[in-house]
C-alpha cells in the first residue's frame, strides 16, 4: 500500500459535514460550491451514506473557508456537531463510564475521524490537557481543524456532564486572534488564550471522574471493536508527512532530505514526488517543526534567542529572526514579550 493511500482513501462519513453544510446554506453557500475541485458531486456530499477521503475533506474545508470568509468556522462547526456524528467512536464515547474514559477513547481513536492532527492527553499537576499537534500537510485548513477538534471536545464534555456543574476549562491557541477575543469566547463559552506554545483544551483533573449517565459496558466494547478495525486499516496506509514528523520528533533534530530518505528506506526523489502529491515539500515540514519548537522554547523556557537559534540549526541568529518574522510576522523577542504580557494579564484558575 502506498504512503499516500490513507489520505486518498474514503473513510470520512459525509454525515460528519452535514452540520457544516447546513450552516453554510444559511449564508447562501450550496453543496456544489463546497464540492468544487474535490471530484465529488453535490449529491454525494449531501448524502449521509457516502464516504470521502481526508484530501477531499481538506478541499471541502478550504472551499468553505474561502466562501464564508469566516476564520472561526471551525468553532462554529464543532459547536453544532452531536456525538452521533462521530460514528462508532461517538457510540463508544456515550457508553463510557466516566468523562475521563470518554476523552481517552476519543483521543485513542481520533485518527478514525481525521488524519490531519495528532491528539494527545497530558496531565500536569491538577490539570488534564488535550493537545492538538499538526501531523498532515494541510496548512491552509489546520486552524479550522484545531478549532473544530477543541470545540468538539468541549461539546462532548458538556453533553456528558450535563447533569453536573458548568464546564470549567481554558482554551489555548498558538495563532494570533483573527477576530476580537470576545468572539472566540462567545462561541466556545470558555476563556481563550493566544500565542501559546501548543493548541490545548485544559480541564481540571477532577472532572475526569464525572460519571456518564449513558454508560454501557457491552455497547462500549462493541463500538471499540469497530474502531479498532478501522484504526488497523488506517495504520497500514499511514501518510508520509505523519511518518516524517514522527521521525523528527524521535530524532530531536532537523536532518537533510538525504538523511531522512535513508531513515525511511526511500530516496529523496521518491519522497519529493510523494510529498508533492500531498501538496507540501520536505522544507515546509521542517519549517513547521522548527516554528513549533521555537514557539515552545520561547514561551516555556528562559533560553536566549541566540541559543534557541542554535538549537534549531541556525548558525546565524539573524537568519532565525528572519525566518520567525516570516512565520508569525513578529520578531522572536517581541513574540516572547507579548505572550508573557498576555499570560500575566490572565492566569487561568482551574
């Protein structure tokens, strides 16, 4: 099976997009416009019994963002989705014993719903963190994907704990706000922070023990079995970008294409060709990984800008400064100062 087959193989149910299609229809945007350039018909896109590939999903979202002009569309979509939209994963979530069990299942089987992000669970002191990292090559839709995932997790948590206290959580985005912060908080109903090292939903850890009223062990096991089947199928067709980013994380370095090709038991020419089919390049993947690590070091350490530049493989710190301005439109020092001022302004009380 080829490295790009998982991204090209239809496995995302069109039902997953139904709320988005309805939302955009209210703005006069029809399914035919959303299907443009996907190879799909409007009838296929609006049928609940059809499946599309991650690449087709990416193009639909790209069209939706361009046509709506709404940078918060991902939050809107996630807010409108119900648990049944997530297929067998949704059934497994609803049948979980506790909120913590439900979130664990959602994270474990997230790749059965998207190949565009890696979702991880982290526990720090009394805080439970759901973190979204980029895996696939789709930079034009990654902000939507992050918003959609976080909003979906918030919607799931609220649904599962509806008989308990109001959800307490904080949302963190790596991006700058595309609209006033109040717009984000109005949509998601939670405090939102920007210019953060990671995209995260942070919850108080005690909420993980909240019981789920729809718990059903038999139903959960049956739904999990179906999720396992799909996950095994996807793992056989893991896309090349995912493989490269995981190798970068393991190596803690930014090797040349030749070195990476050896690691993947491939050739630079083959990798370039396969990445072109995924609408990216090896240099773009390296730049994205460098940007993410730079933001993390600037915000989570006192390491000097010069040392960060060295750690990222820049012999001249001025080259790092130029690259950072190209990525975020701001210098590394100004980014660190601005983010710290924001953190001092709002320190979440979980």
